């Protein structure tokens, strides 16, 4: 005896399945033809000599970050007693520079920028000024950025640099006046 509608558990053809089949068949056929062409006996194209890419221009933000690293390195060169206090901030600026595209060669080529300061307190005051300017510049760059990824990166760096200001004030307060 035959059961109306087909065997038990079998689904009747729905309009949706018919339409999907009609759409999928040409797509799968075109894919098969394209893949078949990949296995042809034609030799691969000849290699083309390409001149090495020109030196990539560094962004203004990257150059500013590298200058901050140089300023910290210059301060530490003259006031080595601040190394324990400033090393962490210096490392954060290195990380920011890497985020912006710095390479190890950039850090190797970086010359310390000695502070124009009569003593360690004044050198730290100069670093505070640099941090404020850098935070403002990164915030402006974030505001002008087109991609969400750049906005996040510059906003994070601006916030980090802003947080360095009170940290540097605390360090300065612990430095004796000369």
C-alpha cells in the first residue's frame, strides 16, 4: 500500500528548495569550470623583477612618538637616578611607536634628546609638557582618522600619554631640588 505524500519522513518538495536548486546549479557549474581552468597545462607566468619598495614615509604621529622616546632616553642619560621611575613610561612610548609602525631599526637609529634643564626636576617638567602636547596631538589625530581601528589606537595612546602627566608630577615631587 502506498502512503499519500510519499514515504514516512520524506519531505515534499517545497518551493524554496526548488528555487535554491535553480540558483545553486549555475553557480556550482561556473565554479567547477573555473577550478578546471586552474589545472591547465599552461606554464606559470614568468617572474617579474620588481624594484624594492621605496622607503616608507613615517607618519607625523610616529615621528612624535620616537621623539618622546628620544627625550626620555636623553633625560635618563643625564639623570640616571631617574631610570627606575621613568623606564616604564619609556617602554610604553616604545610600544606606542611600534603600534604606529616603528621597527627595531628606528629605535637603533634613535639618538637621545638631552633635556634643556638645569636639574632633574626641570627635566621632568619638560617631559610633562611634551606628554601634554603629545596627548593633544594624538586626540586630534584620532578625531581626524577615517578608520575605527586608527581612532581606537590614537585614542588609547592619547589616554596613555595623558595618564603620564600625573605620574610624572608624582616623580617630580619626589626629586630633591638642586
